[in-house]
C-alpha cells in the first residue's frame, strides 16, 4: 500500500517536537516538574511545596524511610505521561508529578531513575522501591507485584493525517490491521494484544500484522509521521499528545479500546509500602492536588477518585 514519506525538514521538526522523549537515553537524574523550568510543551505542576503528612510518613517501612528518599523506576519515553524535558535531564510528565507528590506526602525525596520499560517490574524491590510508567493493571502483573490504582486510560490507534492507506476505522484493533505495518513500544499491553490479533489474522487466512516494536515511543511516533509505519497503537493519552506535537500530521483513527487503570508498582512482599502509597494517593485525590496535577497536563478526565491496592480487574 502507498506510504507518504515526509520531506526531511518536516520529519526533523517532528523529531525536535518529540525531543524530550528521545533524550531519555541520557542520565535523567531526579527532580520535580517546576512550572517554567521545562519547555512549553512540558510544563506541569510544581510539587516542591507539598508538605509531609505525618500519619502517612509513619506508614512508610523503616527500610524505605531510612535514607529519606524514594527510589522510582520509570521509562522516560512516553510523553505526556513520563519523559525528559528540553534540558535533556529533568523527568517530567503527569506520572512524574504524581509520584513526586506521593513521595513528598510520605516525607521522602523522589529519586527518579530512567529504565527500559520491560526492565522495571523485575527490578521492583531490589533496584527500585516503586515504579511508575503507565503500567496498566492486569492479572499477569498482579501476580508479580502490588499495584496501586490512580488513572484510567485505554488504547488508541493513530495513522498519518487523512489515513492514506485507508485502514477501516470500525475495527482498529482487529482484522482491520491484518497486513498493516504497526508500531508499538516494546513491552506494552498493545504489543501483547496485537501479537494475539496477528495470530488470529493468520488463522483466518489473512496476512499477519507487520508488528514493529521500538524501545522509545518517540521513535514510534516519528516513524509513523515519516511514513515507515502505517499505524501506531498506544495508550490513549500518548496518541492524543502525538497528534498535538506533530501539529496534526498524525491523527487518531476510531475510538478508545479496553479502558483500564494504571497502577504504581510496589514489590509483592512490601504490603506496608503499598498501603503508604495508597494513602498518599488518596490524600492527594481528596485534597484536590491530584486533580490539579492532571489538569496541568490536560488529562483531568482520566483521574480516579479512589486509589486501591490490587483492584479487581478482568
């Protein structure tokens, strides 16, 4: 099928717009998202003034509280949820603001470490005390770790503006993708879902999906805009952000599928820390700070009112 390659200048502009993501291979360090400290597309909520809650701080296990820091694993390649600011080192995004606020409520200094997405959960409890990286809560992950819910997102498909390959919009995560070249970020539920759909395509006598996983979501978006991909499949906030950052050179096709909650990840054996994270999130939800953080990123509709440890999901 026909692919529209963008001029080099246009492709370079898209890469620059997504540059906060592509800088994530650098040492991210730690820090809050202070208003005005990042690029215009990366301004969030300043969490530096959030005060410790003594009762919640008392819930934090001594092994975590001793050094006064909360070590957090995150894949800083998934704007606007978590990525790197224009300075090439500061972690930003609504997930980053949320976990910074959680840490401060628990009386801890957040220390965010950039990591490959699929490497974070195996390192929880050893290298990282918690993880936040748009982790959708599902039964498979709940077998490995505790997860504290805070946000709901679904999956969405994006194509080049005008849908030049004519992908049907009525079945965007099904037979409509048989034989289509689709980009996903490695280790996501979207990759898992499309691998299953691809098998179903072949079983029905159709072409398999040409599924291309990338370590960086920014690379997925750039390659879609540049014509290497015919579609990309990602979390709904990521698709909406990609549409904005590429100035409409990509567009969402169809609606949102399979809405499910995100969860902050804590080691399976560390129920005390999971309960402290839940208490901190709930306080932020109750006092309005949580909504302010999401509104700063234009993501208010996805916020939950109740944080739960290991909620029942299908």
